[in-house]
């Protein structure tokens, strides 16, 4: 299987002089195309920083990141921005949508940067995605007129507009009630089943239990890894138990 993402010995510090703190302390990671990886760990352990380092959002101090066979250190800022907007998709806890635009326009806005001429194709694609995630009737709504779960669905549509190879999710279900959270997880799982690689940072054992692999981080290092294999709904209870036991065992 082809590796979509390789991180080798990543070191990243924040701050200067006596304030300098190592946030990633020699992290190595390999993610196969089509994989679904969750990252768990205590608050401040470096999970989000790892995600930003792997997606080229944050420069690293040492080590190497290779995404889709390209070394990120060889790319300039503009090339990195292009890579992120074409081959990667991002879903955050709270989607950052524009208040003065309706849901549809928010979804298509980032795609206009690359494809100004073909707006009808872009709109068609956005409507197709909105249908897929069940918000097709909300395109004219203001972002203040929809629920948190609906807003997150719009965020997912926006992330999928460029058919990215990989989706990075930083607590994508963190702000949602458990029903909406599971609905978002079902959407993300379906996207993964269709071949998109998925990496999620989460505090939620139920979310992590639905992934194929879990990386457990502490103090800027990957402490251990759990391989759960492809998610099967019937195994949820077992998987959840395994994850919670591991969390207790390693004390995170
Ligand atoms: N831009 C920054 N400048 C300085 N320090 C930062 C910066 N971003 C993150 N940090 C610090 O790095 C550490 C790791 O942050 P990070 O967000 O990666 O942790 P996390 O494991 O994702 O935590 P959480 O679960 O709370 O989101 C924290 O102590 C944080 O305060």
C-alpha cells in the first residue's frame, strides 16, 4: 500500500530563549493511503501541533514531512497553500464560515480561488456534496440560522470541494451533542470508505474507537499505537472498551 503521509523525527518548539518549549519531540509517523487514524492524548500533548506540522501549516524545526511523495520542505508558502487547498481538507471543531455569506456561498468560496471560470461546475459540486451530507435544503440559510451539526456538515462539504486525498480533523465532533457527533462521524467514515485518508485529533474514545489506528501522544511523543482494523458497527462495544482500557493503562 502507498504511504500518503510520512513524518520522520519531527521536532517542533514554540517560544524563544528561556521560554522555548519542545512541543513535538521526535515524532515519526506513517499513514497509508485510505487509512483512518485518530490521535489521542492529554490537553497540551501536541496533537494539534502534530496535525499542523504534517499538513505544512506549521514549519518544523527538525525532521521531514513527505505528503503524496513530495517533501514539504521543498515547497514555498504559495505552493504549500495550494497543496493544502487542493490535496488536503480541514475540518475543525467550529467551522470558520463567513457571517455575510449563505451556506452555499461559504462552501464554494475557497474553490473560487482555483477555478474562477467554472462557477456552475463548482456550484453543482457543492450541491451534490450538500445532498450527500443532508443539508441540500439549507443553501440559502445564513450561517446563524442552522444548527451546530448542520454547520459542521457545511464545513465538511467545503473541505471536500477539491476532492482532497486526505482530510485532517481537529476535534470535528467536539462542539456537538452525542447524536450530531455520531452523524458527523458516519459522514466522515463514509468519506474514508470511499478512499479519502482521514486523520482525526480527538479526546473522545467513542470517536477514536471508530478509526483503524489510534496514536496515543504524551509530552510531544507518540507513546503507543493501537490497531483496531476496519470499523464494524457490531464491534463498537468491544473497540470502545479496548480504547478506554488503553487510556487508563497509559494514563492519558
Ligand atoms: N502558536 C503557539 N505558540 C506558542 N505555544 C503554542 C502555540 N500553539 C500551541 N502551543 C502550545 O503547545 C502545546 C501543545 O499544543 P497543542 O494544541 O498541540 O496540544 P493538544 O494536544 O492539541 O491540546 P488540546 O487537546 O488541548 O487541544 C500547548 O502547551 C500549547 O500552549
